[in-house]
């Protein structure tokens, strides 16, 4: 059906901590004053991306997954739902401190197929920007006591970040993106969040957001341990390919292109986000222009393709 990339239109999400950098950094026409997220490759029911080209233009990625599984080499042994979700997040303010469950907890307690393991590529960060990544509690008892007593300064582990950093966040990790950071997030296709602390913020109606302390305590990993990932780098033509993480749910790369590279398709499908520059992708005799802010899926059946230009990409597959 498709002998070309499947280009996708982002779906935007309003968030109390959002801002306007999705316009200033990506030239997106954002619909909200506080636009926090662009779901750029998504088949999740809370925000499925819209296909922009080809026979399925105007339909969602979720529609394509359900009705045209051959585009992803989907079979009875594959996942029931599209497995991955890619977002760009603009943290104009601190995100809530939160934690996500694993698959088993998500299925048993929430009735959904996926928990949420995620990873972040930092696109930009203001000077002094920090993340919350993990905690300092030595035991479950300590964690629950510090949460119940609101001992956030003692509990939360803060980590400075800058553009180009990569962070892997397995389910069970207490975490939060800090003010002044823009990230590209690759995650399981899940929207389950257990909020631990929200800085006592109030929305426009004067209400604080719901916390989920009991479930957060149940799913948090204690004690915290930084996830170790093995990163490797290879060169193909004028393309430097850095493998950022290869784990159970996804493999994620950073591509740095300065010229031309001919590539073979080695996966059922490939998710591609252009994070800087301009380039072209050529396959089956057709050439497609891509630029910062372009997002597409290379479908099953593509055997070889060529990229040309000067650009950076974040690329992922299951």
C-alpha cells in the first residue's frame, strides 16, 4: 500500500506547565497558550496522530494499525495495540513528580495493555535546568514516611541536564521534567501517570490536581538505581548512528547526518523524528523533503532508502 514514508501530523495537548516553545522551536501552530505536549507519532486513543499523505491521508495512525496491519508486519503474535508513542514536551514550568506502573500492574489494576517505560532526548535546556530522577529513600518504609510527611527536598533526587543528554526512565522510577527543558520522549503507548507531588499548584479554577499517592507507593522502585544502558556508535556513509538504548520495549538512536547515506531497512517499521536541519529521504524512486519538526514512519516492505542533507534525527523501533 505504501511505498513511501507515512507522514504524521502532531496532536497537541494543553498542560498546566506548558508554554509556547513548540512554536518558537518547531514552528508548530499550537492551539493553546499552555501547550505542553505534541504527540507526534501516536496511535493512543487520547491523541492519535493524523496521516498526511498517501492512500490513508486524513485517517489516524490507530486506524492504519487496526485496518492495515501489513504496514507494520502486524500478525496474531504482535501486540494488540500500536506499541510506541513519541512526544515532544515543552516544560515551561516544572512537571509534577510522578511514577508509572509496569505492564503487569497496568493490566491487573488499570485494565490496559501497557505500563510505561520511557526515555528522553533533551532538545534544549535553559541554564541550570534540572530533572527529578529517582529518590533517596533506602526502604519502602522510608519512602512512604517521606511521601506522607511531604519531605520532598530530602526525598527527591535532582539531576542537571543540558541539550543532547539522554535519560532512560524504566517503569517504577520517580521522575519529573524540570522547568526550561524541551524533550523528545519515546515511550510505551500508555497514558497512565501516578502523580506524587505537584508543588501545591492550582488551576484556573483554583483547584489542585489529584494525587495518586497509594498507587505511586505500590509501583515505585525502592531503592532507586540508575538504569545502565550500553551506547554504541557506527558510521554509515555520512551518517553517524548512535544507539542510545536497546531495551525490552524499544531501541532508540540519535542520527547525525552531514551528507548522504544509503540504508537498509532491518526492522518491521521505523519511527523517525527530525529534530534539526533539512534533508531528503529517497525510496522507490521518489524523493521527499523533510525538516525539523517532520515525523514519519517507514512501513514494512521498504527494503532500502537514502537520506541526504544536514540534519539530526531521533529514530526508534520495537
